[in-house]
C-alpha cells in the first residue's frame, strides 16, 4: 500500500515531444485512480514514470512521502500489467502465476495457497495444470492478472489490461478487479481510453489530453461537472452536446440565443445573464438530459429527426435545428426519419463554457 504523489512531472522526448506537461497528481493510499484520455495523451508515459521505467525530464515522484524519482524499478515494489498478455509459454498456468513468488524464495506451502486463492478469484482453477500456449487471449490475460495479484506490492499499475479481450471476459474482469481492489485495500492506478471502464472502476478519474491534466475528481464529479468542453465530450456515450450561444434579457427574462433557435431560461437570474452574457459562450448538455416530445409543446424547440441510433434499451435521436444537430438519448422508441420532434433543455443540466477558452463558467 502506498500514497503516490507526482509533483510537476514533465517528460520530453528528443527535446521536442512533450509527453507529460507539468503533471501534479496525488493517488491516495488504497485508492483506485484511473488515468483516462485518448491515445497519445501521456497516460502510459505517466504510468511508466511511476514504475521507474521512464525518468521524468523534470519533477519528482514520491511513494508515501519518500522521493523515489531516482530509485530503479525493481526497488519500487510495484506490479504492472500491460495491454497485451505477457506469459511464459514453457510453463504451466500454475508456474506462470507462482513465478514472482518463487523468484522471492517464498515457502512452497504459501505459494500453493496464494496461487490457488487467486486462481479461484479469476475462475481459472481448472487451468492450473495446462500449458499457456493453448489458451485464448482472454484466458491468457486472466493468467497475467492472477500472476500480478498473487503478489502484494505497494502499487498495482494496469495499462489498458482489458483492451485485447472479448466483451464477455472484459465484463467479468471489471467486476473481479473492482472486488479485488476493495478486498485487498491496495493502491491501484488504471490506464484506459475507455471512459466506461473509468466510470465503473475508479474512485477518482484523472482526465488527460496532450500531456496535461484537465480534471481530477470522482466519476460523478467528472461526469456531471466537466471543467471544459474536452472532458464533457470525451466522458459520456455519446458525449455532451455543445451549442455556441449568447445570453440576452427580454422583459427581464433570460433567453439563450443560438442563432438557429432561441430558448427561454426564466430560471437564470438576469444578473447572472448580464455577467456572463458579455462574452461568447458554449452551452453544454448531456444527451440523456435533453427532454423530447412528439407533440407540440409551448416554448419548446421544434426540430427534425434525421437519424435514430439504437443503443440497447435506449435510442439516440439526432435532432436538426437549422445547421445544428442536438443528440437526445431517450428510452427505445420508433421514430421515422424526418419526423418533427420538440425538445427542451432543462436549466438544471445546462453547463456554460467560455467560447474562447472552452473552460467552464462558474455561476
């Protein structure tokens, strides 16, 4: 168990490519933190710096307050899992899982106990005697994860460990990893580009892009109150709707003016509207928060449905108003292309962003 703290960490490759840019981040002891972002955002480089596989160009790395920036990987007491399973093909499943314990000269009885315990957790007890070359990718990754969790290091580092497995195994392993982290009380850092994995697994999410930390908070906080438009769009399925707009006051009532449509927002105080209405704005709302009606509603916005996109028990309606398209995620319903639909943007779900910086505007 360990508290991990990164202080102003910067990593530059070839004196020109900035992979990590001034990252300060605290991973609490026993916490499960997800580094979330698109490919090339710096999350894997950050993990490698924590592991000691990369040295930061500047900044420091601390474990429990101790500076480990210059400490080699083998002395940091971390366990790491990569995207693609790395196994020892000449060994059995049992020997693969037991290997790190054998290397530490642990007693055979304790090794057997630990291997059997972790094999049961990952549901591979019946595979222990088998050779690993015959296993599929999902089973191989289970073996790799079992080999990792058979140890008790200070920190577990998982670099997109579920990307290469089938959907069924992915769901199984998500559940197992969350339970393991809770039961073992170990510090875990989980790298992924899949926002659903972060939202499901993590206690806290660090959203990164272009080497910078954009937001760090609980899944609920990151989802409901994005710091900027990138976070709002990247986290969510589909991402947040964004509308360039301005705020105006008519008869002491606030009106959202999006050029293609106007929307009354009587709940917004005129003073707030005047305060932020002097700048260009972007208003954001998540598709599941857009209310729709299939019959005319007073003061609702008239649109044309140009696409109906089923997603399980729900459907995403693409609603066109002028040149803008607003997505609404609603319970499954049959809608003909071209049908008229009226929608409403509830004030409690609207988020305002600065039109130039794209950073959130606080009320």
